[in-house]
C-alpha cells in the first residue's frame, strides 16, 4: 500500500487530480464553520448543547448528518448538497411523465439544458429551505442579532449561494479531481463528524450510560456489515453473449463470446442518498415552520426520523429508487437493441424475448440488493433502540453513513486504479507493481 501511494504521487496527472480533490474538500469544510450574518454563534452553541442534553435535537442531528455538522452552526453550507439532489430526483421523475423532457435529455445538446433546469430548480428549492431555516432561527431565544426581515433576506441569499457554491465545487471535483464530486462532499461531511462521535461514545462509556459489552457487540456487527457491503458492492451476475461472424464492407470480423456484467446493486449508494434527500426536504420545512403553523407540527411528528412511519417510507423509497435508477441506467430495451445490432445472441434466449429476459434478470438482482440496502440503512435505529447508543454515534457508525462511505471509497479507488493503469501500474486493488509495457 505504501509503495502504491508513493507511485501514485510520482505521477504528475494523478497527483494533480488527488491534490485538487483534497484542496476542494478542505474548502467545503471551511464553509461549514462560517456562520451566516446575523447569528450569534455563542447563543446558538449554548442552545444546541442544552437541546442535546434534553434529547430533543434529533431533527438537528439528522440534518447535521447530511451537511457534515454545518446545520447546527447555521453556516453558509448548512443545507449541503441535498437541495441539488432533491431537484435531480424531481427532474428525473418529470422525465417519466413529460415525454418532451425525456426526448430533450436523450439529445447531447438537450442534456445541457436539463442540467440548467436542474440548477435553476436547485435555487428555488434552496430559497424555500433557507426561508424555513430563517423562521426556525427566530424561534431560538436571542440567537438573532438583527431585525427579522433583514435576517430572513440575508439568510436566504447566503445559504442559497452557499449550496450552489457546493454544487459548483462538486462539479469541479468530478471534472478535475478523482471520484464523483457530490458523493465525495457527502463522504467528507460524514468523516468530519467522526471525531465528535468518538468523543460522545467515550463520554457515554465513562458516564455509565453505555457498557463495554454493548460497544463491543456493535463494533463487531459494524465490521461484519462493512464486509457484507463490500461483497455486495463487488458482486455481479454475468449474462453470456455470443457474437457471430459478420462482414462489414470488404472485411470479415471474427465472432466470439463476451458477457454483460450486472452488479447485484447496480445503483450503488444512489437509492440511499435519493431517499434521504427526498425525506429531508419536507422534514426540514415542517420542523422549521411548526412553531408558526400548527398543522405542520403533526407532519413533523409523523416524519420523526426515529418513528415507524418515517422508517417505513424510507425503506420503500430505497427499494423504489433502486428499481427506478437501475431501469434508467441499465435500460433493457437499449441493451437488447445493442446486442442485436452487433449480431449478438444470448444462449437459449430468442431475440424477441431478449428484452424480457434481461428485465427479468435485473428485477431478480435488484430486489435482494435493494432489501439489503434498506436493512443496512435501518441499522442506526436498531442500535439506538436495542443498545441505547447516542443518535449522532448511531447515525455515523452504521446504516446510511456506512453505505455511503464504503460505496464512495470503492468507486474512488476504482477511478484511481484506472488512472494508475494508464501508467502501467496495478493500483490499489493489487500489489502496485509495474506492468511491463508490451
């Protein structure tokens, strides 16, 4: 591993990508500690500390998880990239019901317009959420050091600008760095919360609210689940495809055999992120506006992250998004068409039934994969219920955070491996030795 890291940093283009990624992630973390204008950080810290001690801050911990602790700081990046992800979901769902949007997305030039629509939609979602946040801030005694209207306007502008800046950072990481920028921003936020979670864990053990046996059981379970997630991420079903000889012009191309690799979990961490983003949007608005709008308090209670309704909806959304994203990214119609156009066949499957067969295989793969994802995502609640773990510790050491961390790590390592192979190195997946150039 050490030799591989040294070799990686010796390659100019790889080193540049890695340093750009690290630098932009550091910038994203700096913004999480800069409070928006008009907030008294001392009063804010005292309020959330007292709320945490009275166990009434589950909503804040939930939003802190996705923003890397930026929400409780009322920082520039307090909404994180969740508004952008929520807008992406809305746009993709609209493509299913609006044929013109779907046709526009399939066009190379039209896809840029879809991205522009997504950006404008993100601004609208940010303005709505930032307004709700400003209302929530006014319910904290003495936290606001200016008038309500000026604070609301400033908060909406700065928080919206902060989220759009994060989206821009994510795009730059994807373009010039390593890995998926948006996923890495969420990953960095989770990792940044770990020291605080460890501190809470040791404090709970020292105070006697947690015993060592429970901690050992949870750690063993955590390690086992990590191993299972890694195996699940790498598992795949290979569909054999045979190609016949074909003549193109004056040349004859030799036929052969190949296979289509269908991963057990083709959508990766996307269903979990999508489900969390879709639920965090109404939850944040309902909880923030509940003191001023009576019926929203019922909505906030219904969407309590520890309640049964939320967990049921969350599970169903993960399963639904797993099927939805798989059908979008691995369209059986397009795959079958490409196989037929290239003179390929699937053994024991007729050309007319190829699409039906591929869809059947995908559904059989996605169902257990999505159920596994949903089960992993529910682990924090199980840890809290049965082992009395603090909410921030349970959320960071299991469930959604685990899936995101493992999935993003594996995807980033794969990209690094592909970059290193261009320089004739094996990369991290093997020994890092040089490959002889032929």
